[in-house]
C-alpha cells in the first residue's frame, strides 16, 4: 500500500481495482481518491458505508473550488439522506443551489456563520446568461438570508446582508437589537439618513446617558443632523427633569428648558404654539424658584415668601406629566432658611403644612438631622415632657446619663470624613443620636456634591 501511494496515477488505479476485487475496500477507496477518481471512491463509500474515508473525500471536495458540481450534489444528497443537514446545506450552496441550501437551513434550523453567509451570497453583477441571477433575485435572496440571521440572533450578520440588499432601515433595526452602541453610532454616521439618525438618538436615550458625556453629545448631534427639533427639545426637557429630580439643581434645569424652547421655536409642527406656551410657562415657574432662592440668600424674605406661596398655589407645580418644579422643594427651601435663622416655630408650621396641605412626606426633601430636630420640638418623634395614661398626667422620668467619649467629624483634604477624639463629658442618648445623624448628613452632602460635579461636566 505504501508503494502504491507513491506510484503514478495509472498504477494507483490498477492497484485500487486489484484491492477492490480482493475486498479491501477502504484501501481501494483511498487509492481511487488519490488517483483523482473521486467519483469512484464516493461510490464505494456510499455502497459500503465507509464513513472514515468518506469524511476525507467530502472535505477535499468541499475545499476544491473546481470540484465537479455533480459530485458535490451527490455528496449533499448522501448527507441529506443521513440527517447531516449542516453538511448537506453547505455542499448545496457550494454546488450553486443557493435557494435549496437556504431552504434546508430554514427547515432544519442550521446555524449561519460568516463563512456560510458569504457562500450563500450570489456574486454581484453576474449575467443570468452565464449562470448568474438577476439583481432583483439577488436582493430577494439577500433579504431572506438577513431575515434568517436575524431570527437566529446573528444581528451583525443580518445588518450586513440587509445593507448589501440596500435596505438600511432594516439593517439599523437589526443592529439595534445587538446593543452594540459603538457600531450603532458608526453605522448611523455613515448611513446619512434622517430616519436612522432619529432611531439612533432614541436608542441612546434608553441608556444611562446622563452619566456619560459622550452619549449625551451623540444624542444632540444625531437629533441636530436629522433636524428633529421637537425630539431635541424633548431631550433637553429630560435633562431638566433629571436636574430637578436627581440633583435639585434648578439653575441647570432652567438652562436646559431655555435650550428646549430655543429648538422648539424652529418647529413647524401642528400644535407648535400650544407646546411653546406650555414650555415657556414651565420655564418661568422654574426661573421663579431660582429667583426666590436668590432673594432668600439676599435677605428679602418677604418677596421670596410671596413667590413661594405663588408657586405652591400654582396647579402646574403638581402636574407630574411635564417638567416642572416640585412643591416639596419649595417647602424645603423655606424650611432650610428658617432653620438657619433658628426659627424652629416657623419650621414646624411649614413642615406641618407640607404634610397636611400638600400631602407629601418631609423625608425626601429635608435632611434627617434637621427634620429630627424639628420633629423633636413638635413631639412628632415622641418628644415632650408629659404623657397621658389612664386619664392621669404623668411626668416622664428623665433619661439616665452615661459617661462616654464624644467625638466629632472632621473633613480630610480629599473630602471624606474621619472621626477624631475631641473631649470627654456626660452625654445623653439624644445628643449621641444627633451627632450620628450629623455624620450621615455630611457623607450624603459629599456624595451629592460629587453628583452635581458630574452633571456640570455633562452640561459643559
């Protein structure tokens, strides 16, 4: 056998026939294949189920660009009869029967990879007279390939085939399903279609854009390129809403609303005037909040109080469907002013009005330490010197004092809080609780400042 493999093709064929007559079929098959008679080798493999040499023969046929189409079809039929649909589909495609190969792929859910997708793609510009297909038939086949890839979850391949077929909208929809933000932005940039710009900007808004300056820039750029002034205005309103809800920064919110109004003014859509009036009114309300806070800082308490009462009474302040101020923030601004002025009586009145008139909880709007002190003065946290039990008035027993070490928070150069020993004296449980609340408040303020710095970076 070793000498036969090294002999000329004619001698190989003679040796193969001799071995076939003696029943040594595997050796005969190998020699037939080596001598170039792959058809005879396949006949022996099919007739006697010689799977081991068959694998090598089929691989060589599949890799041979000039393989006989009839031989390829014969291999495909054999694999199809034996349930090896993946190999059958690949051989059918190689033999030029793209339609039958794709049908087999769909019917038996054969996974399409990059190599198979390219093999399925007919050459562009081939003349039907020379065995090619028309441009319309080629596009139809590419659309089918793309649809199969999309159903299989191969979104990048689907995008590529839809693009080759000339349907960029479907290509972008497939790419959006992949969630590959970098490729989505790149494809939108080279597509130069208004609808794709809008689709991309809408997708980017579903991500955490408010923590990513690059995403924010892309959103503005795509809406601007698409000239979608209504969508761009709506995006700036979203920015304003986050500034109010997350950071309580009404100055940034007012800037964002003014940008929204600037872009909305270019709109020619139906109902533009009504939208513009609504946006201007809400912008004025936010600017009123900023002006009231400025007046409080300047000491004009009477005018600031008048503006706050006007904002609280304004029904737009309770409209949660649109960007506007939060009533709780108005109350919190006044409470913080009177708390700094040491007027706890006025603070108690405002907190009670916030809870009863506005029907809001005070905790989301006021610092815990401040609220604990105000509620302690009103007895809302169990404070007070007397209890009524069983119809008799009893004086509460004073708390037992304990000796302990009192510490106080200090700020390091990095802004974090550490504890240092200051002095030793007798402290009550309430004092210790207040100091712990002060420390927690300091840490929250540090985190809030970090958040506000991030938003300023995004806005800049």
